[in-house]
C-alpha cells in the first residue's frame, strides 16, 4: 500500500512538473522583449498562461541609489487606490484606553507591556505592528525580535502614529510598507491577477509616482533604472517610463 501511494505521489508530481514546464514554455513565447506602457504591460501580463490560483501581481523597481548610504534609503508606506486584494493581521501597541478602539478598527491584539511580554514569549502571528509614540519606550526592547523581520514600528514607515485606530484600519485593509533591499530594489504587490485592467493600471501608476517623489536629494543621475511587472508564477514584463529611457 505504501509503495502504491508513493508511486501515485510521484506520478502526480511528474504531471504537475510537466504542466508547469508547458506553461513556462508558452509564456516565454508570449513575453514581450521591449518595455511597454503601464496599460500595455498589464495587457501583456493578462495574456500569460496562469496557474489555477489567483496570483499576486508584483512590481520590482531597480533604483539608482547606493543602499549603503543612510541618506539614500527609500522607504515609506502608502495605500493603493484599489488595495492589494488581501487583508493583513495588525497588532497595536497602545495605552489601555485606546486598545478597544484599535480592536474595533481591526487589530487582532492591542495593548502595552502585556503585548510586549506575549511577543517575547514567541507570539509572531501578525503582519504589521503599529504603535503610538508614547509606547516606543516599551516597544524598543523588542528591537532584536521585530527588527530583523521588518516588523518594528517606525515613524518613517508610518507605523508610529498618534491615530492608532486609523493606522490599524489602513494596514488591515492592505496598506503597504516599502523599503529598498541591499541591491537597491523595491518589491511590492500592486494587486491580484483577477483585478480589472484599469485597477492594476491605477495601482501601478500610483506606486511608481510615489517612488518618483521619494527620490533622495543626494541621488544623482537616473533614479528609477528599471521597472518589471510579474506574477507569482508568470514571467516579468518591463514597464516603460520616460526617466528610464
């Protein structure tokens, strides 16, 4: 029985691999070779043979920055016009009288010292942490735990704010945090493949425009060098922008 089950699994894996290989070859033939406008890039993306699940649509921006220089770090947060097609689990570090408002706004947990203690004991089942300024003294002890995971509340990222309820509501609805990686790239999800073309176009335009406005004053020359749109399991399509010609 065990042998039969093993053979069935092997056959299923082989069939899946074959399907993926056929899809990859078909998509390679459909992949544009030149950069396209946002609208045309979305159309090209929609033509790819997609997997059965509703894949995420991602943007990768390669920036002309030196990631080693603190004054050239590009980071922040924003809410896209049409969201990203998923919700996020948010926790809030706040005073006891604010905690009920945070939970009503969508926080899965809200509190002060007791929430810090819970995280120190291993609780990490959340995507975003927001905090009021007066709580950062307490939250700072979690730096070694939250920092490496990119979950430490930060004023620059918009996750340290006096209006906890509003922040929780925005992040729970899919508000994005972004930050360049060590290679000078920014990766972000701008929606789902099932989104209408115009929604993907508007989300993409909004994000690119936001990054353009975030150009550090110390950066010289081209700021955005390359933009690529891709799906979780589909090839990339280069996006045309005047600055990167």
